[in-house]
């Protein structure tokens, strides 16, 4: 490959991102060491967990700064894509259901009033919660048993990977009712966390 300006651009951008993330991470580590900030955001939680792992097991199991940078890139890129998909799907459903457009607008005004939007407020939206039930961003969840356990009539030995097909559960009419595939946030009133606010 020729080293033209166009070919160097992606490498330069990647280098800038890595440098910026390194500065942000090191600044966060310093403020955490001084005890000036909590661990309420994702980077803080990641760094606190990594620090705990290093203290408990030495540097053998802790993540290097480069690994933390890679995790930050993954969080950002995955978050951008999933948020964009959720917004598009929500807008499509609201464009098809005029009655819920007004209700969604009321919900936004009621939850946030004059405040800046935040994550806790988003969890209280029936419409967004229902969109996620219909159009999950993933098909299921994996869990691993860390000790032998019983789940009803089933025995699960240590180190078994369990897959829960959340998409199928959300669309199962025996579990969710006959309107399982219908966009109707009202049907969860009083049941889901989004409805009870």
C-alpha cells in the first residue's frame, strides 16, 4: 500500500483516539487515587474493578492501559451503534402509531421537566422500554454457573454456559400474551420498571 495522505489518515485518527483515551484514563486514575470522584460512570467502574483485580492478584490478572483503551473504544463504538438503532426503531414505531407520539412527548416532559436528559430518566419511558421488548439489540444472554446449582427440576454443574433466548421470550405469546408482537406500551402499565417510574 502506498503511504499517501488518504492511506495515512485512518492510522493517524486511530493514534489520536488512543492518545486522547490514554490522557482521559490517566486523568481519571489520578482523580480516583485522590478520592475526588465516585465510580458511577462506566470508565470509573472499569478502572475500579481493574484496580481491585490488580490488588487481589497482583499485576498478573489486571488489565494494561492498552487493554483499558481497547475496552473504552469498544464501549464507545458499541454504544453509538446500539443507541442509533434504538432511536431509529423508536421513531419508526412512533411514526406508525400517532396516538403514542403524543404520549411519548408527554412522558418526556413529565420525566425531565426543565432538566437535562439523563440515563435514569430514560429508564422510565414506557415507549422506549416497549421498543426494546419488540426489537432487542441482542438475541439473548449468556450466563455461566460459578458453582453447582439447581434450577427447578434441573441440575446445573459448575462452569456450564447457559443461553437465555430473550428475543424468543419477548415474542412468546404464552409468556407475553396474544399481543406480544404488538407495539402497545400501555399493556405493561404497573408491571415493568418503565411503567412504574
